[in-house]
């Protein structure tokens, strides 16, 4: 009888788990709709790079007039290039202290020689390519 009882519990658990998966999928769908609606009504959006990556699909659909990316000193050129080429935004504004937060890279053995330890924003600021640097 114990094995029969155990089988019944497992079966009920499997059904409950399937229902949970369906509800969770619906919840994510509704959440995406709400986030998209909120983003679509905004004239300017500001995110950290992590949030940009998390909502990249939505941001690609919206074709924003301006997007502000905070903590930009942590962004390296390949990521910045990918962001510029995948987003359909008229203005991409990078914000952050170019000398404060450096990129986190796994390998920086040649960092001092080829400046891999500097962010894209830091190189733009020192190279004169940044529109405004507030000190």
C-alpha cells in the first residue's frame, strides 16, 4: 500500500508541477506586456548595462529616442559595439565616472600594455570623444 500511496503522491505532484509551469509562463508573458507598455510610454529610459541586457529584446522592439546607460565605465568596446548595432535608438547616452568603475575581465595579464583594464568610456574621455565630462 505504501508504494501505491507513493505513486499517487508523485502523480499529483507531477500534475501540480505542470500547472505551476503553465501559470509561471503566463505570469512571465503578462509581466513582459506590462514592462513593454511602461517602456513604450517613456520618452527616455535609463538602465544599468545588466538591465539593458535583461530587456534587450524589448528595447530592440521599441525604437527609443534616447537610452541612458549608467555604470558605462564597466562596458568594454565589444559590448558597446554590440549594443549600438542591436538597439534602434536615436541617442545612446553613456553615464558614469570614467575613472571610477573599471571593466571586470577574467584575463588582464596584458592590461597595462594594451589598456584592456580601461573602460570604453575612460578611453573616449581621455581621447576627447565624450560630449561632456562633468568633474
